[in-house]
């Protein structure tokens, strides 16, 4: 069995302890993964800090070149990368391949952003007493960035941390999800080959609760970037004290389908938004509010289309739906369906457990208080509710502790702008599903969905300080 070690200061370091990594689909052991200790995490942080002293002065064109080299190397190995995602995350190959295409773009954006980091000229003489001075800001890297990532996009969400960190001249200690460490470890030698100096990227594997405290409190860590569940985000925020923190957390994303919409034209997108990667996407469609005039037709088409999804192995080219990430998740999802049914919901499609798979589930008549509405489902379950007035739909969308993306299909520009104005989320997508993200878009949530923004340019800004300079020249 292959043993995967820790990547510290440009070298593989043997761990003191290893844990097996299981395929979510077959249960087979894929590799033995080193479980970093606090001491090893500290070494990685100290190594990153030492590497930063030199890397912070590396010119932008050089940082851009390293990232561009990584783009090329990943391009050459993209099928291998997609198969790693399919194996460890049980992501159907079609979706795994598209994640790698996005990852390559994310690093490409990072290569470009490295050359576009600007400050601002401040007109000092706008204030009495500011005469004779030139004021400007400079964006400067912060030092060691601590990055903790989730399992669901193990390449691209890592790229949203590693790309901006390199672009901005920071050093990084990455702790990938324990469920999907192989995708992150794949990057270690790839970036070394791309020319990244040793110590700028360190990858330590292991459990969050064990490594979180040191990664979030070590005095040399200056910036924390976390993508994952709101529960962990809250803990990190508490530990972080005065550090700058970016939290990209979960949601229970909603879609509004207004009157007069051509349902056939949107149904493929709706099904994709609800069920791609088994709904294990932070902006997966979880709640759909449909204008009452379209409700019956919408439900019929959604169920018909959902039943056509192909269930199977992640390695089968046709597969749409496969194993959810683990048994705990499967049990939780089944229990939440059961709770909704107890509260009066009806199962219009799916709802059955087949081995490690939950069949794609459409629920109706779901009370607003049910967990499948209130909490983040993060699985292949979608609930469909009718509405009569747009105000009612918007207030339902907003009656959530989350606020990441919302989608609205409408033909009426006035109603579209009402949604833009009134919906409380980080992003509003008009005539699209909420499950829409391009990697250079500003992306992030409000309320319990997080703080700060990613999207390469925005993540670069999160990882830099704005230093002010006043130059008294006459
Ligand atoms: P998770 O919160 O369980 O784990 C995420 C990471 O945090 C893992 O690396 C894990 O090891 C680590 N972790 C766990 N406990 C920790 C602790 N106490 N201290 C520090 N780190 C700890 O999330 P997950 O199950 O891997 O991913 C699913 C979640 O991620 C969902 O809530 C989803 O919405 C969210 N997510 C958000 C975005 C976004 O951009 N907003 C994108 C993808 C996923």
C-alpha cells in the first residue's frame, strides 16, 4: 500500500502515524495517509515563515511564471488528476474532469493577477495640512497563510488558496480535507517542478480538530483562509483573534422560478444545480420556489428529468450520481428525509438508499421548519415549494441563516431588480441557477455563509495588507 507523507520545506517527511484512506464508492483502501502532529505542523509553519523572507521579494513576473508553469504541468497531467478526484471523492469522471479544467483556469487567473497588484494614490492636499505630501498605498504580502480546505472540490478549492497565495508573494501551509488528501499532495512536486522555492508551499495531512488549533493560533500565521462547514468556520473565527480571516462556508441555496418561464429551457440546468456531484456543492440548489401557475408542470418535468440521471460508479463515463462522501453523511441525509416526511413532506422521486448511494430525491409539501430547508443538506435532496407573490418568495429565500448565492429565473426586469435589491446573499444570479461560479467572480457569503471573498483577484486582496505611505517632498 502506498504511503503518502507530509510535504514540508520541499521534501517528503515521514509521519509518525498513518491512517488508511478509503474509496467512498468501493470502500477499498486507496493509500495510507500521514497524520501530522502539532510538532510537524509547527515545523511547516516555521519553514513557510523562513521561505517567506525571500519569496516576499520575488518579482511579480517571476511569481507569474511559476504559476504559468504549473498551469502547463497540470494541463499535461489533467486526466491523471481527474482520476484522483474520481477515486478519493467519488466524483463522477465527467464532473472530475470539469473540476480540473476549472483548476487550470484558476491557476491561470492567479498567474495573471500576480502582475496586477496595485495600490492607490491618495490626494493628501484634499485635507488642510496635507500640502506638500504624496500619499499612496502599497499592497504587501502578509507572511504565512494557513489554508484549510474541504473535500468537495479537492483540486479547485485548493487552487483558490494556493494560487492567490503565490500570486501575492505569501507562503502557505495547506491542510486539505482528510477525506481527499491525494489531490492536494499531487501539487507538491508539481509546484516544485514549476520552480516554486522550497518551503513556500507546505502540505500537511491529518484531522482538522487536531491541527486546527496550531494552524489557527501559531504566532507566525498571519492570515487564515478556510473553506468548509459553518460549524468549523465559527471555531476558527474564535481562535483567529486579530488575524485576517476568510471564511467560505455552506448554504441552503434557493432558486426562484417566476411566472412565464419556459421550463423546458431551464430544466437541465435546474437538475444540474440540484444534483451535480450528489448535491455536495456549497451552492447546490436546495430550495426551489416556483410560481404557482407553473408549479405542477415544473414538478412533473423535474421528477421526469431526475429519474433519467444515471446512477453508478464514479469511473463510468455516463454516471451522474454515485456514492455520497461517507456513511455518516448517508445516514444523516436519510434521517433528514425521514424527519421531513414525519412533518408532512412527500417524496416525489428517489429517497432510497442503495449501498453507499442516496437516489436523487425530490421533496414537496415540506414545512419551512424541516432540516432539509433550514440546514445545509449537502446531498442529493431538493425541495420544491409554490409561491403566489414575489415578495413571499423573496421572504422565504431570506428566511435562512445562510446567504451565499441565489438564482432567479424571471422575464420581468422590474421583478429581476427587485430580487437583486431584496435578496440577502453574497451573489444573485439572474436567469441562472445559484450553482453558478466562475473562478474570477467575487464569491462568498453573508450571514452564516462566511466573510471575505474569493475569486482570484479578491482572494489576493484578502491575503495582503494595505500599507500607507506619506512622502513629504516639499
Ligand atoms: P468540514 O468543515 O467538515 O471540513 C473542512 C476542513 O476543515 C477539512 O480540512 C477538515 O479537516 C477541517 N476541520 C475540521 N474540523 C476542524 C477544526 N476543528 N479546526 C480546523 N479545521 C477543521 O467540511 P467538509 O465536509 O469537508 O466540506 C463541506 C462543507 O464545506 C460544506 O458546509 C460546504 O458548503 C462547504 N463549502 C463551502 C464552499 C464555499 O466556497 N463557500 C465551497 C465548498 C464547500
